[in-house]
C-alpha cells in the first residue's frame, strides 16, 4: 500500500517547494543578470623604479635648477569599455584653485602639457614624467618658474610663482571622452555625487639661482 501524505504535511511540502522555487529563481536571475560592476578610473604617481618613494633628489623637496626628477604616471581603466583618456598637467602654487572633488570641477589653470591614450578594458597605462626646472626668476619676495624640461621637451612661459619659492605643485587631471556628448569630461555622475580622478605632488623651488 502506497503511503499517503496528510493534508497538514501536504501544506508544508507545498510551502517548502514554493520557497525553494523563489530562492532558485532568484539565484538563476542573479546568474543570468549579474549586478553591474563599479566603473571607475585610477591614477597615481610613482618615483624612480616604480615605487611610491624617493620622489625628490636626496629626498629633498627643495629644488634648484637642472635637478632631474624621474616620475611615472599610472592610469588604469576599470570602466568596462574602450576609453579615450587625456592626462592634463598643470603647474600651480598654493593659492591657485585646484580641482574640487565635491563638485567634480577641474582646476581653472590652463595645462602646460597633455598626454593622450586609448585604453582597453582593465588596461594600465604608464607614462614617463622626467622633468626639471630650467629657468626661474626671483623678484618681490617670490620665485617664478619660467622654464621647464619635461621628457626632453623645453617649455617656456610664465607658469606659476610662489612666495619665496615655497609650495608649488604639479596637478595631474584625468579627462575622458563622454560618448553621449562626444566631448571630454573631467567627472562622471554617481549615486553619491560626481566622481573625478586627479592627483598632485608638491615641491619647493627655494634653491634656484
């Protein structure tokens, strides 16, 4: 004689089967439609040998003319797509406005140099940044940098000045092509506000002639 399930046990079996169906359906949906990964860029600056140290000659940030510095810029594409990116290099002092993270706004200072590249998904781009102060002038208690050598290219102009030569900074801003507007943008909207990618390194020019 085949065993029979009581009406009460049958209710439990049906309820259990229903719960398992919901759980398995949810798992299947998560497998078929996984949540999108976070999309972002990363950028950093390293010193000689690709290490986060020894950025300055003799580890002294007080620089003179013709002192060579060897840095490497790094950019990683975690946007999930092919991306066209631009690194804008800006020379500022402590009073010139830098990028503002809370609003996603770039510095209003014009770049002195740009690097461009097309990055595939998950690609890391390394950019040599070998530079030195070539010319600087003193006057009225301030130091003005008027000549730079970057990757062997000579750049001349009135780039920035600082009181007694203290608190210059290189700012590196990452811009990327927005396909919806076909324009370069500095920040991207997120659920917690605009996100921008930039970094900076400070130095002094107190030992210039």
